[in-house]
């Protein structure tokens, strides 16, 4: 029988506010693979990163499915100030200091072993191409060390509402279809190469994204929010990678 989780009024209240805002925006949510969301036990929830609303969308989906809460790993700066910083700390999200990330990593592993859900964006940054970028190995490494599954989750459509350099006029951000696909859990064996596991996770996330795009009810041809490979005007993967290489400091390499 699934464990009964202790009520957390502030987290529950934040979910309620989010649902209210999504209702005001008229978001048309569709979820596939809900049966793959864990009803109990620890898991790493690995999510595509095309915009700034995925964390709230996936929290909402998880809450609707089984009332569980996701603890997200987020930049340390998000925990500063009031009220956002206080909310983040109360909701037990995990601050990540990019200069010294070991502490956040250890905290996430312990939380996973206690049966918590840890949410991560393994791409690290928002994908301007709206294709799944190369992944950092952290998600696979967390799952491996804690002995928990990786749950791949693709979100498509939310970036039309809020993302980096969003170009939709405000009226077009209402009534947007947001599609979510939850893939089957992936296991990272103790002796597995985490980079191979990350490549497998990336392939799964892209496959889920492609499937959502195939059934998405709005034609993205010529639109800024559609990948170039599918007839949109978003920058191609090659263009984004070229920009990223050019923006690195001398001697800096990819992690």
C-alpha cells in the first residue's frame, strides 16, 4: 500500500496557487504515461527544459496523480530574498552552488534514500533550439548512487507561455495546449557508465518529445517555438552549439 505522506501546508498552498494561475491562463493539459509516476519510494524526475514553467507543470501533474511532492534542485540565487527564498526553503527544494555543488549532491542523495522525489533538468540550461540538448551526468549519477529509478518526463507547449526570449504576444499565451509524457523508469546499474546512461536518458527524452510534437494540435510551421527540424524558426542545434562554443572563456570546456 502506498505510503501516506505528511501534509505540508505551504507546499499544498503553492500547488493551489499554481493551479489557479494555470486555470486563469486556460492551459489545456494532457498527460500520457501517468502510470509511470512512482506512488512510493525515491526517484529522480528528469525533465526537458524548453522554458520556465516545466517545474510547476510537472509538480502539478505529480500532485494530481498521487499527491506526492517533488524537491527540485535549483540555483542558490533562487533561495535569496523574500518571499521566494522562504517558500523555496519551506518546500524543501535544494539550493545548488555551482562553485561548490558537492553539498547539494549529497543532500539530494540522502533525500532520495529517504524516499523523496528529486526533480532535475539534466540539460542544465533552457534549450533555445527546443530540441533536447546534451545532458549533464548528474541525474544518472544521483539515480545510480541512491539506487533509485530515473523517470524521464517531456513537456511540450509550456515554452509558448514563458521561456527565454519568448516572442508570443500576451493574448497568445492564453489557452495554450500543454502536453506531458512520462516515460518508463530507467535503472542505472551500480557498474554502469553514467555517461552512457545519460545518453540513453537523452534519447528517451527526445523520443517522448517527438511523440508529443507528432500529436500536438497546433501547427508550428514557421513559428518561433517550433524546432528548425520540424519547420519552425527556432535556431538549429548546430547554431546553438556554435554560439555556446563562442561564448566560452579560453580554456573552458563542457562538463
